[in-house]
């Protein structure tokens, strides 16, 4: 796969839409602002892999945590997917820049770091500064450490640091 520039995504609270990196606008069912982040829940029409998603943007941690509601036959062995991102916060719009690294979390079992090759290729191609890549790696290490220390229980870890997340599909995790 060829290197690509970091993907930017926007979350327009006033218009109630999520604008993906290709500029496609998708209606959001719920935006919720908390002191520690922004929650978003929306359908994912036309996606063969999943039909709904919930995400938390956590600026202090530089993470976007997502629960994908997979379609039958497309399930992955994960409970949460974490994108390592930078988050810009404005009054009516938030934006993320994806820093390539991702983590797949299986509650009580493991965390897997993904896409290190994409990060390294982006740095080699001059698409991402070395300092930004270093910070993305350090953020990833801190996240893996924290998840490991909390038995791979992402909501428990986040609650322990004052970020109590809620999930539509997982009300028992609140």
C-alpha cells in the first residue's frame, strides 16, 4: 500500500454531521459534549462491514475510541478500535488528524497495535514529521500500558482517569 497523507475528519456539531476524510457528510444521531471529550453515534449506511458506530474523541489522550456494530459475517475479534489522532477542539466543530497507528482491544484478553508500517512509510515519504510520529508512538505505548494494567478493560481504564464513557450497545460497561 502506498503512503498517504494523514486523514482528517470533521465533526460539525451545529450541523449535526460527521465529514469523513473524503468529504462525505453523514448525519449524526447524537453528539454529546463532556468535559473530557466528544461522543458521537451514527448509522453507517452503505458499509458492508458495519452498520453503526459510536466514537469518543478524547483530546487529552489523543485518541478516538470506536465501537463498530459489525454486520453478520464481518465481525472482528475486538470490542473497541482506537485511532491515535490529534484532536482540534472548536466551539461548533471538532477535527481529528489520524496519526496512522491503531489499536484493537479485546476486553479482558489483549490489545493489538496495528499499522506501524503505515506510520513508518508516511515518515519515510515526508508526509509526517518525525516528532509527530514519535509522539504517536509514545501515545500508543502509554495506551497499551494503561490497558494492560486494567486487564484490557477500556471503559474501566478511562473511568479511572476521570473519563467515564457510555456506550449504547454496551450499557453494562458504563
